[in-house]
């Protein structure tokens, strides 16, 4: 059974930073597509970032709202995916979910998470003024 478990969420002031982690069991991130999406109260889900392959090269997507502030990465040795979030804004407040797909060439662009096989349970990020 595949499980993705997020951690690292919490309460932070605007302008601060958090690093979210996503650990997997029953699944290896090394050759997979990975991503994070979020959902704020009363709002639709929003794809934040993903990383996959396209034509043999890494293809990384960031939503316009987080470009330059967030960074997605993975540590194959630790079998963990990260989302480094800097210069956090109040509008970043949401539950953040980790997703993964065993096909490294899977879709990685707007609304990517819909097609990914595995989802975590989420971690709350709250940004205060």
C-alpha cells in the first residue's frame, strides 16, 4: 500500500518561511513525477508545483502566484519530497497536499494533480499578518 505523509506545516508570519516534507512508504520518489497542490477554505484546489520529465529533461511547473518564492525538490536517498516556501503571504494559507505518480513523464502543468495516482492527507499552513 502506498502512503504519502506530509509534515512541516504550521503557523508563520507573513514574510516567513516553511519547508514542507512528504515521506513515502510503498513507493519510490526517485523515478516518479511529484507535486504539491493546496486548498484554502471555501476555494477550489490549486496546483502549486510539480516536477516530471519531458523529452528526457526535467520539467518543473510553478503556479504564477508562487513563482520565485516556492521551490520543489526531492531527496532520493531519503525518499522525501520537499516544498520550500519563502516570503509567505496571507493568501498562501491553505492545506497543502503532496502527490506523486509512478510515470515520470506524466502531465506536469496547470491542474496536474488531478492525474496523479497518489495523494497525501495534507498539512495545514497558516500565514498571519
